[in-house]
C-alpha cells in the first residue's frame, strides 16, 4: 500500500467531498454513508480499468450517490437557489470531467463545486 497512490488519493478526496455535501444537506445518515462507500468501491474498480478517469471520480461518485438517494430517500441535493416552485435537485456538471460543479438547470447557475455545497447553502448546519 503506497500512501500517496494517486488513485487512493482521488478516491479519498471524492469521498470527503461527497460526504461534505451530504452533511450540508443533512442526509449523512449511516445508510447514506454506506452508499458512498459502495460507489467508491465501484469507482476504484472503474479507475483501475481506465486510469485516465481518475480526475473524474469526484463527479461520478456524486452522481452515483445522487442516483442511489433518489431511489431510497428522494431528491438530493435540493436546489438552494430557487426559493419558489417545485423543489428540484441540482445536477453535476460536467457529467464526466474534472472540477465538477452542482448546477441548477432551472435558474441556469452554477451553485457550488462538488464538496462546497455547505458554503453555498449558507452554513445551515451551524446552529
Ligand atoms: Zn433551482
């Protein structure tokens, strides 16, 4: 085990970023955290097959967790930008690329980098 293995580093960073966004959305429950671990395990295999994909891991894990949550808990993360209308989820953009962001397609805005939703939602956890 090499502690500075770039794959493990990328997976660790992806896990931390997605967990931070889950905490920001107040959905970081034990079963949700296990969804993140499941995605990390799958993406580890995926990057081993395609090492060039290592930069895309954070965005992919975010999308995996979003899909898994949709089935079990509902939409995540809810858009913090649009104050009215139907609650809707943010999307990851680019779907396959480095530096993934959460975007609201309704308002057409970038909301935050994946991993920084907490600051975009005004630190609602700080009470
Ligand atoms: Zn919106």
